[in-house]
């Protein structure tokens, strides 16, 4: 049975930093655009989503390089298959490639075997394109089987929960999985996918960061961002993305890290010593 274990009073970040920031991008295209009743695809909606792997990814990689920060790209296996050059560029720029389903499947609608097969195919394709196995996962929804299956497939971390501010541990016997929680202020919500003012999104993002950064004076905090290339990589919106990064860089005690860097730090430096000591008692 999978159980959640929290270490809130033990969270601390490396080198005296107070607030860990992860910039995550759900890297998908038209994978989740399903055929209409007559079998055709909504061309306008599909091409809006395909802006991500065709155009926006290059603008985002340039911004990240110019701002000298690293990010995690939770990538659909289908994107890795269709756009290998983009995935290779992500890795070449020092960023992390994690998993985001194969065709952006709705996990709760899948059988256990089908969900496991999606993970297997995604791991194999990303490993082939990126040159290393993805260690993180964020699915389109989560099923009752997801956590155990992620442990089966050797993942280090998951990022699907909105229930907590700080990373915590999922445990199933001797098997563990780090959870990197999300906040409900991703660009899919602030822009309502197709609409919204970049300045309004920036206000929301600054508000989230500023409060968590202020709280970090008392105890370590975790500030996760969720973007989509096809949403935040558009002209004007990309300016807001750059602005929130620049805003956070001006703050003291901030650690910009990939999902795996945060998860590995938590497991090895915070959670693992406690687990080992508890087992010895």
C-alpha cells in the first residue's frame, strides 16, 4: 500500500538557500487533440498546440540560456518521436527531459496495463532521443495505479499533487517516490489556454513567488512553476516568462533547480537519512 510521508520541519536547501524554484514546461503538441465526430481534426486548435514544438521551444530555450537558469521539460513520448532535434537541444542546453505520457493520455481513463505501457513507451522513446532515462513524471491526471507504476518503472519523482506546498515521499514497502507538488497557477490557468493578459499572469506568478519567498525567512519553501511552450512561448507571453525569471533572480536565497535536482537532494540529504535512522531504531 502506498503511503505519504511528510518531512516539513526538516526541509532545507543546499548552500544556505531558502527557496527552491523549479521551472517546468509541459512539452506537448497536438497529442491531445482528438478527432471530431466526423473524423476530422480541428485544424486551428491543433496548429496552436503544434506551435510549441515547432516554434516556441526555440524561443524558450533562448530565454533560459540568456537568463542562465535551468528547467525541466516534461515531454510527451510522441513529441520526442516527432521532434528529436528539439529534445536534443533541451539536453544540449543543460536542461532535464522528464515524462509527460506518450500522446498526453488521460491517466484515469487507462487500465493498469495500458498506463504501464504508456510509461514504458515514453521511457524508451525519451531515452533514445535524450540519451538518458527520464527520472520524473507528470501525467494528464493521475490514476489510482500511477504511483505504484512509477515505482515499477524506476522513476525518482512524480509531480501531480496540488495538496501540499513542500516535497514529500511516497512509500510502498521498500520502494519510494518523491512527490514535487504543483501550484494551480500554471499558464494553462492564468491564460485560460487561448486568452488572458500576460501582465495579469505575471501578477499571479509574482504573488506566488513573493509570498513563498517571504515565508522562507522562517522556514525553507518550494516554488514550482508550470508552463507550456505552446502557451507561454508566444510573443508577449514569452516576455512575461522572462520577467518572472528576472524578478526571482533579484531575490536572495533562491535555488533554481531541475525537478531531479530537487528530488535527489530531498531523497539523499533529507528523507533518506531519516528513513535509515527510523529503520535502525
